């Protein structure tokens, strides 16, 4: 009988831990990735087009301007990148739309004339 207690406890603990980990990755209403590592992160998914000085319209990938390995892009960081692209002369204006994923859920975001509008 004592030989069965340890494997039974190990199986029960493993199952409990597995269920807890699976439930930690599920979403609740108003929450996105409620696991503690992600609960304070803000992710921005946005499609942008930039107008050059000669009138051409190009797609803008803001993730090209993040440091290597970075993927978390909040509205302040997005605004900083947009300001850099306009000030440096890459684009005369940048417009687009997308969404922000954070602990408050999903929210729409727009970029008008190089300004982030929530």
C-alpha cells in the first residue's frame, strides 16, 4: 500500500499543475492572456501606410524599427517611431488602424497624420 501512495500523489500533483497551467492561458472576458507574464504587457497590431514627399504610398512596418528581440509595442512606443519616421523625412504623413491588446481587453487604435488616436 505505501508503494502506491507516492506515485498516486505524483500523478495528482502533475494533473493539478497541468490543469492550472492550461487554465492560466485561457482568456476571461475583458482580459487577454491572463498569465502573469503577460498581464501588464500591451501589444499593438497595426497596419500603416506612409505617404512619401513625392506622393507615393508605401506600407510601413513599425516592427522594423524596434530593437532585435522586441515585440511589445505600446501606444507611446508607436508614437515615438512615427515621430522619428516623419522627422527623419522618410514619410510626410502616416495613417492606419489596428487594435491594442492589453489587460483591459482589445481596443481599436487609429493613426491619423502621424498621431496615435485611441
